[in-house]
C-alpha cells in the first residue's frame, strides 16, 4: 500500500511510502537533497517498519529538532496507525 506523507521542518516537502507485509517496499522523496533521499530510501527498502522507526527516530539535522530520517520514522508511525491518506 502506497501513502503520501507531508513533512514538517525539513527541506524535503513530502514523500511516498510503500509498505507490504510489514516491510518498507519503497520510499520516494520530493524536494530536499536528492542524494540524501536516495540514500535513505535505498537503505530502508526491505527493512521492517519497526526497525526503520527504531533506527531513524530522533535524528536531528542542524538544530531543527527533526530531519529527513526522523520524518520518515514519524511517517511510518502514522502509517502503522492508519493516519495517512492513500495516494491518488
């Protein structure tokens, strides 16, 4: 199932997350540093949602109180709770 998450407090404006059987199938970042988004996406594909959350939650970028990895963890938490709108 693919869902879109709109970020807060980072350069990236949104990303699409696809999860299947409790594992991250794909992540696509919109905006921000292309290399960072591609790198994070490549690293988390195939990981369980819980593992991604535990590894990325709380990472801070430049004193913003959040980061691209942290926002991905937040999005996956929302995803697990069914709080994200399905992408059209």
